[in-house]
C-alpha cells in the first residue's frame, strides 16, 4: 500500500503540471492517449469504489472491459479526467487497505485469476508502476523525466503480483518449459525464482534446471508485460533453446 500510494502521489504531481498537448499525446499503450491512460487508471479505481459509474462489462475479458471503460470517457476533457482520478484514488486506497488486512478472504477476479485479498493491492501497484514508467514516460511514452523512482518500495509489491499472477496468466507457457528455469532477478526487490510446469518456487529443483535467465526486476516488468524484448534489455539467457523460447512468451497483466 505504501508503494501504490507513493506512485499515486507521483502521478498526481506529474499530471498537475501537464499541458493540454501532453494529455493528447499517444501513450505507450497502443491506441490510447495519455488522457485515455489516466481515464483507465481512474476507472480501475472506480471498480473498487462504485461500479455503477462505469459501463456494464459483464462477460468481457479484463482487457476488453478496460477498453470499454476508456471508450466511455473518450469525450471527457483533461481537467475532468484528472479530477476523476484524484477524487476516486483516495477512497480506492482505503478499500485496498481494508482488503490488505483480510488474508482469510479469497477474491475471484475472472481471467485475472484467484488470489488472497491482500494481493489485490499489489495488482494496482503493478498497474500504476507499469503504466507510469513504461507507457507515460520515454522511451515508450511521450513524457520526459524525471521518472518516479523504481525502488524497493515500488517494486516489492510489483514483484509480489507478478509472482502470483504468472502461473495463472501464462499457464500454457509454463507447461511448455519442459522443466524448471532459473529466473535470477537482481536490483530492488530481487530474488531467484524457479519457474516450471508446476508453478513458481523458491527452492532449486532436485533435478536441476533446463535453462537460466538473469534480468533486473524493472526489466522483468518490461518483458513480462510484452513491452520489450530481451534483446532490447540487459537480459542474459542460457540453456535449453525451446524452454527459453517459451519463457519469452510470458504475459502478466
């Protein structure tokens, strides 16, 4: 919750000084302007606070539902989009804080998967972290620096979400690995995971690994969300070619 709150505050500061042309600029999310991206982030908070203000997206996959939310706000001026985000973010953080204290509760989130309630806050932290750094700021986004920090405070919940979501969002990819792959993540909130057909584990398998991948935690966010290729980042991969080819296809959202 501290990491998400810090990114919320950083985003408000950036947006409060953004000129009109900045709101209209294309973001790193294909087809969305900066205004659209902020509208999405506000709408996502409204799903926690009051779904009645959003269009009915029953039956739609998560990413298509988010497209519908943005489309419904397409006519909004930047000032209204900004005010909406500021208005809803406070109450939404309160909801997430309450859920953070309910490890006994399990949430079924459609195609996102099923998680203990405290992990919902990490999902929102992941969404903010990724959109701010990969979609709003250069090189993929239109905004110049300084970029909000990619530190332990922000990356710890992001890694928690990616670890929990990876087996549910990319089950077919993990099934195709043919064995465990060592994923050595360095930098803030780093660690070593063993990713295989049976999920993500901390312990090295007794049978060893078929491949290894070394990456920074920030770069993992980029390639784990299909925003960059290994070749564009400081990623080192060794071992079974078919396992590595499969791991390249992971997608966490």
